[in-house]
C-alpha cells in the first residue's frame, strides 16, 4: 500500500485529493497547524474524515516539517498548504510569502536531508504569469501581480532548483482557476453563487462585487487533483500547466449563475470600487497541451456544466439548512 502525505488536506484541493487517493488504495495522511482543534469540514462533507491519519505541522518551522515527514514516511508528498487567497495577500504579504515560499523550501530541505525516494508535488498557480496575451504554457515568463503570485513564483523556482541541484523528484503543478462547492466563501465564484441563491430565496437583496471584467480559465476542481497524481507517476519529474484551455469573463460567469435561477444579473449586482484589488490580472489564458500529450489528462467538465453543478449543490445545501 502506497502512502501519501497531503499538506493542507483541509482545503478544497486537499480534500478532493485525499478522496481520490483513498479510491486508489493509498494510505492517506494529512496535516493542519493543530489537527486536534480543526474540524476538517471538507473531509467530513466527503465522508472520509476517519480514513485520513492526521498530523499537526507548521510549514514555517523546519523541525515541525521534519518530524511529520519522519513519522508519516510517505511515498508521495503533496504540498497544498500556505495562504491561498490572492485578495488577502495584499493585506498580509509577509505571512503569505513565508507560508508559501519559506514553507516550500522547508519541505525541500527536509527531503534533501532525509535522502528518501519521496515524490514531491508542489501546488503552483497561474497567477505567476500575470496578464497573458497568448495562452500560457510551461515556457511562458512569469510576471506576478500580487504578493500571493510573487510567493508562488519563488516557490516554483525553489522546486526547480532543488530538482536540478539535488536530483529530487519534485514537480510544480501550475493550476489555473478550479472551482467546487468546497471553495471558501471569500472566493468570488462561491460568493456569487451563494449570494444568487439567497437572492432567489428572498434572503438577500443585492450582491456587491469588484471587477466583473476579468477573464479566467475555470475548471472543475475534482478533476484537477487527478492531474496532480499523474504528475507523480511519470518517469521524469516535469512541471505542467493544468487548465481547460477556455477562458470566460466573470461577468459571463455571473450572468449564467443568475440565469439558472431565473434571475437577471443586472437587477441584483452592483460593482463596488472598495472591493477592487490594488493590482489585478485582466486576462488569464492557458495552453494545457503538454498535460494532454504527456499525462493523458484533459478537463472534461466544461464551463456551463461546472456552473450548473455549483448552483445545484448550493441550492441543495441551502434547502437542508
């Protein structure tokens, strides 16, 4: 039985990845800063909380990382930890940089020191590219436009450096936006869907958002965790862009959400300059051809199907409560 350790198992991707690996027959371990006082709501929601072995870990503490790696002794290690919100990173830039970049280096140093054949996946981000006039692939130059993106860029290059200098099996997954019902409410897609459902139910009158003019490549998160796993099954460690290859605007996303609920977005949504970021990416385009050719992975859930599943699940949860 192969053993996997997921750093950040309580988040959206961590929970779906744990569920996927359990289905593959893995023994799955996960971490949080204090596992005894964390509810692990996403794991509970997926019905797998009791099947995951939990450890407490602070990514910023080298000794903490080393102790968990020695105890869990994983064959595969997935780093999905750190501060995950682009918006929050403008308010907490130092915490964001340390949790992502320093945390990643701590993991890499532990792997170098332990000298075990652990395969390491690091969660990168499409945010590192900034605005893209052409679809970004693995060779596209980075131009980060937020503290979060800057930290992800530093972590990315740290993985590449350790892979080349110390022959570690370490890869970066450069994932474009991917959504699910497990997204925290602070993320704009979840905010739009949950607000629209409440507006239809008469529990909310208006929705305030920032820039509806941004364009993103949105995919379905449960599919993306399979790509993470596939990256660690290859003969040689390489970095991969993971995306659908199709880009849509946030305005289009909002209109389709409200339309599914029999509402007109224009009657319920207003823009608020207070919600604008100091610096944002206007257009994010992706080229996932390498993943399709070398991993045999491509997104199967399109934009409309993703939105329909998000709305249906939000309504189901709302009806239960």
